[in-house]
């Protein structure tokens, strides 16, 4: 494997990891907000 190909693969892997973690956090926060809203609507 050439150095350029390995570098591109390494950068792509790091970017994919960061993007995946960001999306996971977005889903978790939205789920938490939705849960809080349903609790608020049910208690009032």
C-alpha cells in the first residue's frame, strides 16, 4: 500500500469515527429531549 493511499485511509477512518460519534450524540440528545417533553406533558 502506498503512503498516499494509507494516509487517505487513515484520515478517512478518523473522519468516519468523528462523524459517527457526532451522529450518535445527536440521536442521544434528541431522544433525551423527546423523553423530557413526554414526561412534562404527562405530569401536567
